[in-house]
C-alpha cells in the first residue's frame, strides 16, 4: 500500500510536514567522512493530495541544501531555517538571557518537529490527475543521470494509491552537525579505539533530519534506497580523522604507500544498514572509499532507518539452529547475525546465544518476522544500552559479557530480546497517535517477558513481574496515565522508562483477568491476531490505536474491558487495600471487609533522582493523571481451610468498602501442624499415616528438624500456647488476589503463624514473597528467625525467596527483646554450612564455586545482609567487620571457572557499609577514658587494614583488568563513602585521574559520579566544577555527556531540597518555649518558620527552585562555567537543551541586551611636511561629553561694519541687489580646497576688496 494517504501525519502531529502530500519513496546517498562531515544527495517521491499544492515542507535540521529540483525544474522559492544556526546569540549576552536561546531551539525539541525546509513549486509545474484507465503510473526519470528516481524498488506504483501524478524532489546537501544524530568514535592512531560510527536513535525526539532532508515524522513512511560511501579500510578512516583537507590527505596517502602499514589499518570497514544489501563497489575516482547500497521494500519512516560503519566482525547466529528447527521454519527463518569490534567475537557470541531461539519463538507463536534479516551491532560510547531500527539494533558494548560472567546474563538477554520483539511491535506496527504509544511499547515488552519465562522458568517470570508491579506501585504517584504519557515522552527520558515498566505489567494483569474468565491465557493469541491484521492491511499504515487494541481484546475475551482501560490505561495511580476477617461460627461463614485506602496517601518528599523530571514537567504544565477514587474489578480470595484444602472465591470490588460473607466448607477437624508431622512429611510411607499426615503433600522449610540440628542451630519451635491457638483456628491462611490480577499493595490482618503456613505450603512464589514480607515485620523474635533460617537453607525454595529470607534475618540480629543476635548467628551458621569447610571446629571458606547459580546468588545476599547488622547503639559489631574482611582477604577463585568480580564487589561494598556505622568520638576528646581510647585506637587500626585491602583490589585492577574494571570502580565507590564518613581523606585529584579520556567509559563515569557532590560549590573545588561542566558538552562520548548531566542534575536537586546542607538542618525537637522569656518565643517562631521552609523545599518543586536560585544564583564559578558550556561552538542541540534547563533553574530570565560601546579618543595632529598632516590617537580616552556644535540663530541687532565692502562690476548683479538679514558668522576652520569653473551666464563677477573712506578716517 504505497503512497497511501494514511502514511502522512496523524491528527496529533499538527504543524508537521507532509500535510499536503504522502510519501512514496526516498533515495539517499550519503558520503560519510570521519572528520564528522557528511555530504550527500536525496530524491523524494511524493503524491500530492490536491492540484492546489503550492509548497512542500520537509525537515532538514542541520543540512545545508543546494541544487533543489522538482521534476527537474527549479523551485519558485526555498525557505530554510536551520535550528543549528540558532545555537548562539548575536549580541553580548549573559546567562540571564537563557530564555532567548530556549525559544530559539524550542521548535526542534518538540515531539513533532516543525518544517525547516519549505520549497515552493515552480509555476510551470502542473499537477495532473492520474489516468485511472492506465492502472499504473511511471515515476519520471531524473534528467541529470537518466536513472529512474525510484531506483529498483519502486519503479511502478499502483494508480489506486495515488490520485495525482507524483513529484520528485531532488537536492544535494551537506552538514557538519552530523553528531546530532550520528555518534563518531574517534580511532586516531594510538588512541586504542577502533574508528566506527553509528546512528544514535531516541525514544522520543526526531533526529533523522540531522542526517539528511526528509519528513521526520514516525507516521510518514515509504520505501527506501540507501547508498553509503565510507572509508574502505581502517587506515583510510584514521587519515580522514587526522587530516581534514583533501590535499593533505592525498599527500599523507602517498607517503604511507611507500611504508608498510600496520595490519590493523588494512582491516576492511563493514557497513550495516536497514534493508537488504544489494551492491558494494569501490569508488572510481578514489580507491580509499567504497559505496554499499541497500534497499528497503518495506515501508519505513526516517526515524526507523539506522546504519553503522566500522571494522566489525560478523558472528553467524544461524549456526546455532538445529536441522529440524530449520526445516520447521522453512522460508520464515530469519537470517540473524551479530557484529562486534575486533577481538570481542567470543563475548558477542556468548551474549547473543538466546537470540536465535527468541526470534524463532516469535515467528512460531505470532507471525513471520517483518524483516528477513536482523543484525545486532555492538558499538562503543553509546548513550543508551539499545537503540532499535528496522532490521538492526545498535547495542552498547557494555552489554557484552564472556562465558565466565553470569551476573548480568538475565538483564542483558531481556534487553537484546526486546530489540527483536520491537521489530514486530515498534517497527512494523507503530502507534496511531502519541497517546497510543503505551500499547506498542507494552506489547513488545510483554512478548519479551513471555520468552524470558520460557528461558528462565515460571518462578523467575512471576518473581520479576511481582517486583515490577511493586515498583509501579511506588512510582505511579502524581504521574500522568500511560495513555497521556505518550505525549510527554520528549520532555524527559525517564518518562519512557516508566512507560516501559508499567505497560507490560498492565497487559499481564489484563491477561490474568481474561485467563480467570476463559480458563486460559488469551493475550498471546490477541497479540498474534493484531500482527496478522497488520500484515493483511487491515490497520491503515500499520498503526495501532488504543480503540483497535480494546476491540480486539473484547472480541477474544467476550466481555467489555472499558472499565479496565479507564482505570489502568487512561487513569493513574494504583489501589491499596486493607482487609479484615473474622470467622462466624454460628453462620459458618468468614466475614471479610476490604477497604481501599490509597486516597489517603501522605505528601511525599521529592527525590533527587527524579527532580529534573519533576521540574521539566512543572515548566511544561504536565499534570498528574486523575487517580480513581475506587478501583473496580474481580479479586480472587483463596482460603486454605482447616483440612488443608484451598477454596477460591471471586469477589467483585465495586465500592471503597466491600463487605462479604464467604461460606465455610470444612467439616473435618483441623490439620495439626506438629513437629513430628513436619518431620515425617518428606519421607512418609506409601500406605502409612493418618488423614492429617496425608494432607501434608507439600511443605517447604521443613529442614533442620533433628534434635542435633535444633540444638546446633538454636532453633525455636512453636510453644504449646501457639499450637493451641493454631489448632483453634478455622483456616490455615487466607490469600487475597491469589491470581495476581491487581497492581496493588495489600495489608491483610492475619496472625504471624498463618503467614508462616503460607510460606511453607503455598507453591506460588508470589504468595511466598507476600508471606515473607509480612513475617519480616516482626523483629527480635527467635521463633521468626528460626522460620527464616529454615527458609534460607532449604534449597527447594526459589532463590529469590531465600534472598528475601536472608534480608529479613537482619531484623533479628539485635539485642532487643532478648534476641541476643540470633539473626546474626543464623546468618553466620547458614554461610558456614553452605560455603565453608568445618575443620577442627573452625569454618574455613571453600574455594569459590559458582556453578550453582542460585547458591551463588544466595551467597551474595548473605554477605549483603551481614553489612546491615547493628547493635543497640547503631554501630556494626566488630565480629561482623572481621567476618567481611576475612571473606575479602582470603577469597580463593583459583579453581572456579566463573569470574568472581561481582562477588568481590559485593564484599567490598558490604565491608564499607559495615565500617560506616561507627563511633564518631575522637581520640583527642577531653572526656575520653583509657578503655574507650584503647577501643577507638583498635578500631582505627582495623579500619586502616580494611582500607588497605580495598585499595589492594584497586591497584590489582590497574595491572590485570577485571570485568568492566569492576574492582577499581567498586574500590572508588568505597573510598568515596569512607571519605564522606571521615575515615579517610577525600582528594578530588585521586578521582579525577580516572576521568581522563582513554580510560574505560564506565570507570570514567564512576569517577564523575563520585566528584558530583555538594562540595562542588565550594571555592576549593571551583576548578573541578568548571571541568565537569565543560565535559558535559565537550566530551565525544554520549554516555559520558549524558551521565555527567544526570549526575549534575542530582547534585542540584540535593541542593534545592536542602540535602546535606548545613543551612537547613532543623532540630525536630526544638527547645520548649515559655511565656516568661520573649526571646525564646521568638526563637521558637523562627525555628518553626525555618522548619516549614525546609519542608516546603523538600516537597514543593517551586519552593525548591526558589531556594536553589537564592543559594547558587550568584556563585561566580558556576555561572561562568555554565555560560561557557552553553556558548561552546560545537555544542549539540540536546546538550544545549539540558544546559539551558540548568540555567533556568538557577538564574532569572532578564529581557535585556548588554551593548558594548567604545569611548572616543583624543586626536593629535602632526605636520609631516609638503602640505601633509598626520592625525593619530594619542591614547587618552575621552569620558566627558562635549556639546555638539549648533549654528547661531539670526539676530536683529545691526552688524558692525568690518571696513570691507563689495563692489559689483556686473550690471545685472548690481541691479538685483536688495537688503537682507545678516547671517551668523561661522566658526573659524581651515579653508578647504575649492574648485572654480567658468560661468557662461550671468557674467563674470569681479570682487574688489578695499577699505572704505570711513575706515580710513
């Protein structure tokens, strides 16, 4: 369906290009120069929508165009407004004129960019209606080269798709602002980096027009022909980067031809691009360049075109398929490859192992892939982990990991699988309007998570989905709905992150509700049907709307979901429930009351991590979505009654308070939960046991049951009173929302032993998570600690549950309530039993063995739990510190096939956390005793050992690099935290050495994050401040620039909210005022006002900005550094937008321009001779104003005779004499040169000057 009207902008793209025509085809020729300069040519074929079309509007954000032709004719007019030319002010401005620059770039920062290039159609050009009888129309050939302007992919177009004859717009273009959309990685000789480039891509803003002129709107789609000219070898790319002028390059090439070039410089450059490669040739007139051509038969928008050029190695992932899988897929098999820089092929292969399985799963379950080939390209300095384009995805090398690393595999795999899923939902299918973005994003992540379920198992899938749902519950406060959020994605990048988090969870919840009604999951079938409808052409331009999605769901579900959509998609917030229950013995019912209490949420403090988003949304007047006063829908209540049988009851939640009576079914005696039954449950006989023991089919946490274990592990069992209370209960436990149909938080009022039963007997990992959450509320209980340690050491539990159990044991590692550090004992005992060898009564850690990944994950969790143990004073017990130091000092990874980098990092962070909780007493204090001084001295000596051990790993990483410099990065984190606590001294120079270009990007970014503290705004670190601000715009790495900008935003947020700032530390318990002393009352009032102001800046965006402007608005180093960054000549548009946001927060806008005028100087004159005078300035400046000379006004007084008279000898002149008023005497001045000419008429005038008789006398 080429050239159809629907491929133009939708209704929410007002002001965008392509309003009077539709796209048919575009041909692009790019000549990419590694000096970050691009030239090219493009031809765009359009179909007018009316014969009255007068102008063609395109996007050309930073391209200078020339030789514009329309069907071979010169246009009537060309209007081009380059946003990149608006990045400076043409007067002597200050940072207070930031709003002027903001207005200049606003048109390019919108969600839908406005037209930059407007071309007027030539008067001779006539738009004619298509001949319907001919059935087809031919796109006219270009006159210059004689080739068909639609190239090979679209020579003929169905006449039914176009009403008027096509127009071909051709032009040449060039741009030196290509870094707006293309990331160049410098590969100069000796830099240690391979030269390569790639398109960056964004989730919200259109930046393709920074590469070539186009219609930069997502819904403007057409077919493509792309030809990319680039250096042929690595050495050619290095020459382009080193020498910019052509003559210099030729001279250098001639010189290098006589020398033997290094082998790596002879490596061929590889071009990866959207579409199918159709040709590759060496440029005729320049053997150092080659041209690779690609063709896209699928309609794509300019934003979906991506490419990369570099010395990439290709890994054929098709080889991972089995023969039967290839036969099963047939023609639907997708050619999938991975590309990486030299030397990282094994890492790329290991990282991409699941991708072939993923794409085959999507093809089998849903629909054939829209692209016959797909490539994953790993590149450096990428700001985002992944950027999805048609047929390809640009992924950061930060995602690569070798076989020896297992810690990052799940997260990386999900990100990579999503790039494949987005080929269906995101590239092939796009949102109809920006508000429909949630559906496209949600579908892509939903099918990604379904594949992760196949890969990792159901428990992992439900565990992660529960964590995501809890995260949504915490974040979805004072936020727009996911339906409205699509229109605000351009304001802040975090908006897309939240959308990608909530949308798939909403679809998961909807699927659970449909499964409850239909008995099976429906969402995969619904998604497959949507893909099929798009492939059949039933969705105009393959756009998905919320209404179409809802209708498709209702057709499969056979019930209306309008209420669900209004609450979860078009509404904001999540419900919170409180439930109370009571068993009515007379009626044999369970009386239950369920309340919704989410409306009573308290005011929340602003968060440093989201402060910049809050500020931007406040400026753009983005309002929070309306929270539903009452959320409605079905809720499944599962009651495990006394005989152990679960009974489900579906309740419709319709009101804020729901009262229900649930019938009771059990008529048998209660199942006794005695120790003997738990002991016999795992190995009960085939025909033995009574009715009660037979009911114990599934019971976790029944370890450590022998008398010896109970004694060694200090296990506390249920008391007789507890047993009697449990036996008196009419049910084992009650579970609300048993089928996970809500994104909510539930507070269920049940006794603790019921949650213990749920933890041990319910198979669902989500139920176990909720039970552990409720059990963790109890602190300092030996019985609860015993339940938790049994959960921790039971390998049948899912590893995530065991992690939560280790975390919960920290609450019982205390002296309170007679616990006597029972939690600490259980944690240490668990670690020793699972990871140590008991020899001669002492536990010696075993050499590392991470082959059991679940055991390894639990090991790290126990280490982290140790670091959070505190005594009654809030200090870390010394034996905890010794335990952690020993694990760091005596770590043995010699026989382990997996890397211990993440484990060592966990131990270092845990040891640092433990060291921070210490006494702040000083040895030189006046009131310190001998015993206390001895303890403090021992503590300082121990801290010195810990610091040396941490620094040993930092130095070790400089000799033999760990995975991603993890040793050094973690050591720097620990040193910064220790310096903040005063244990060691903070030296900015120590951390600044790691920020230098040439170090690993993640290490550089870690150092920048450490330097980004409130100390930046002190005079002692003014140089560090200016250095960081400069790097925000000057650094060539997108990852570094965006990372520093985010870190600096957090620093400003902390200052705005008053965090870590002495000026707002308020005593929560001020001194009690009395009526007797007025001064105390005044102090109380001042303290109260100060406290209110501090609270306001913590909770109110406007108050926080006002406080920030007051405190830092006049700090000269910051003002100077920010303005220098904003006026940086090569600043990128997106970086300028961020810097202007900082300026807007700090400085008031002033509508004034400062003009610079030169003072006048005094002149001096020198006689040179021969009638020449020399005028020069004498160096003195005149600052006093001088009155301007004005001619005197005519007076009436008689003019005194000067004794001179004129005698006219010409008769005509004598006869014409008449009296006249006297004229003022002009000021004396040197006579100027005059010219005389002969007068033919009225005659010759002779002046005779002589003295009168009067004067003689």
